C-alpha cells in the first residue's frame, strides 16, 4: 500500500475512537516512532511503498490502539519534563500536572541548600530523574512497592546517567521507615483516587494503568498523606519541605491535615486552575 493512502487509512480508523486532533497526534507519534516517517515525509513521498516489517509493526500498534491501549504503552515510551522515559503497564504514564510539581521543586532546590530528597511512589522514575538532571548536586532516595516499577525506574536512571537510590518497599508499612534517612525535602504523587471513581474513568486508564498506583480505599482516601505526615514527624528536617500532588477534591483536606499538625501548608492550583498540589513547610 502507498504511504499516503495507508497513513490516511490509519488516521481514519483511529478517528473511530479518538477525537480528530487526538487521532492525528497519535498517528503522527506512531509513524515517527515505529517507522521514522514524519508527516512531512508523507506529504513529500505519498507514493512511497511501505516496507513489510514496518507495515507489520504499524498494524500491530493499530490493533492495540483500537483496543484502547494508551499510546505510551504501545510505543513503550513517554515524554516528561523534556526527557524520554521507558514505560510499561507496570508504571503510570507520566502526566503534565506532575511536571508542574517537579518545576516547583526544582526552583525550590535551586534557591535553598537542601540536598537530601525522598520521592515516594517513584513509578517510572520520572520525578527523581528530572530533579537530578536539573539539580545534579542533590541526593535522591526513591521508593515504590512494585519491584517491576523499580526495575523500570532504574533502567530510566541508567539511560539518563543519573544516580538514584531506588528501594522497593511498602511505604504504608511503618516498619520500613527505619530503613530511611532524615530528608530535607519529600515529594510524592501517591495513589489518591477513591475506588468508587473507577466506573466513571476512561478505559484507557482503568484497563491498563496499574491500579496499585492509582486507587485508594473509599473510606480512607487520604491514607498515603496520613502516612507521609506521620513519617515526616521523625524523618523530615526541622526546616524541611514537602511537595504533594493530590486529587482536586481532597486538596483542602490534605492541606488541613498538615496544618492541624503544626505545618505551614498551602494549596496550589495547576495550569487548568484545579487545586492539585499541596506545598508544605516545617519551621520547628
């Protein structure tokens, strides 16, 4: 099949389950990643014949996409804070909202001499690696319950030539805290979506992304934030800071949780003006 014809056919099929702009972007990403063919190439060489092995790869990707597999998992990669990360269904797909949190932490670290950092729930390693690439002098420990996630994060750290101390452990088990140091900064994008919301969420998320990294019990949606608060009592430096991503419906609750414990805490909106971050300082 000729390149232009196949490209238009590909786009048309994706248009059955995606809106037009999204189908166009995904088609562009697939062709560039799997075939090294840009949209410009399609326009310049519409009659070009597609090689059989490339044709096979593109068709396989199309089958996955039509079954609602996220494009990042199909390609095995995702971009975050100007860096490319390996991803699989063992880790969450990095989100733009988390990039905003990382930017805030980077600016904080560049202003203050705080070098000992803890990242809770590392997933693909996008948070600690982005921090280390932009503030090389810091030391980062990153923890995750999933050993598969730790393996992917470690591979990403190696690919980006960053040294991160990854630990596979259950942060909710307080017995594991004795294996962790005292930190200047704690950053976390923990699970925070109540199980009850699963039914209303996009199939691209619920069918493929790891539920372990997304969902929390309906009767205790702040379970991770409560654990981070307890941990910080003995593991956060007296002048330390905590940076948290939250559910927009629980940002005020998380903020109050830390304020009630004597911390200075504020809610910060993301670029879409949703309350998605809580910034915390300890002055005692």
